[in-house]
C-alpha cells in the first residue's frame, strides 16, 4: 500500500482510520463465510475473498454511512457484500475467457488453483451471498433502506454496471477507442461498484437526496480517477508491487488512458477528477455539527482523504 499522510484535516489521523477500518472489515469478511457444505466451494470463496487487498470499497461504504449520520456497525454487512461483489468480478475477470490472468493479489488466480468451473461457481456464490448479507443479516436497518441498497447493488453488479462495462471492454480489444468510450467502460466496469459503495453506505443511514446527489458526483470522480491510476500503474509498476500481472493491458491491445492521453496528461486528469469529487462534498464537510465521527473534526474527512489516497497509491 502506498505511503499516506498521517493526517488529513484538523485532528484527523487518516492512517489510523484506514488501518482500523481495514481490520474491522477483515474480521467481518472472515465471519461472513463460516463452515458450511460443500467445503470445496467455501474454500474457493475464501481463497479470493480473504486474499487481502486495500479494502477501499467497504471502507468507502462505512465512511459514507458515517458522513450521513449512521454507524459503521449498521453498514458493515453491506460493506462486506460490496467486497464480495468486487471479489466475484475479479475471479471472473481473471478467467481465460475474460482477461486471462494468472496472478491476483500476489498469488495464483482462483481458476489456477481450483479450476475454471469452481472459480465460476465461487464467483456466483459470492455474488448471491452478497444479497443475503444485505437482506437477511442487517439487523436494525429499516427495510426500505435495505431495499434501496439491494436496488443499487443490482444495478452496479449487472448489465447497467460492471457486467455491461466488461462486455464493452472485451468488444473493444484491439480496436481504436475514443475517450468517451473509454470512460463508458470505466464508469461501468469500475466506477459503478465504487458508486454503489458510497451510495449504499449513505442509504443505510437514511441520507438526504442532496447528500446522495453530492456523493454520486464524488463517486464518479474517484471512480474514473481510480481507473486512470490503475492504467498508469499497469505501465509503470512491476507485477511484484501490483500483486497482479503488470503490462497486461498492453499485451491485450487495450486502449488505456496513458495510451490515449499520455502519462502526464492522464495523471493531471486523475488529479482534476479528485478535485471535483472533493468539491462535491464541500457543503457537507462544513456542516460538522450535524455528524460526529470519533477523532475527526470534519465528518467528511475520511472520504476526502480516501479521494486523495486514490491518486497517491502505488499499487
């Protein structure tokens, strides 16, 4: 993980927040897959789900819930569900029929260990377990809020979201792609789930329409910025640092931001998107009296710091 500033904003220790949230997410992920039959399926699910990673998606969910005045405990089942959907997408993306990758999070991809059939089924099981967590394992959250979460999660994980983005990504391999098409791919394949993370967290807390709109703008900015940095790292970092195969976009002849814009303009675009994302939260960052986050004067501090982290990360 990239080095991060120890503080962001007055009185807020981002490094401590990030590590504390990550540890809570890891514990919740472990608890979400208890012993059950068939054990071979559970083992394949756990292999990818518990393989580590930045856990940015569930942490974004928790931070958005806190900004909206809710508790991270109430949002944790949804946060875990979002990480399960993300893990499913990685398992399926790595398959030979998709991106055909052998390395993920520093170790062999799921299908290399368990075979293609079991990898597909492990991804399917994680996807459906995600909806179970939201609908059946979220005690104390009003039903109408959970319904909103289910709706967002369905859109993000289906044809209007990451599945649609993956299809267009595959269709464009080896072709010249303009910026609009590239952004369509990334707003769906990557950005849709990142958007769901912040919107779902806010729904758990019963956020206002104004805050939901601002979070949507924030999510669009960080979603595109996240993918731009991924594209940059694909050509500037090693496989050992990334924990996945470096240079695979070039090998697959995919259009990326560096290929289309160059490295320097790509980084400038990512920084501009992060600035837009942070600006969307400015009215809510100022309203510190409405929500209290332990250790943070500014209730938006975690989301603002996460936006900065996206452009400073090295993996």
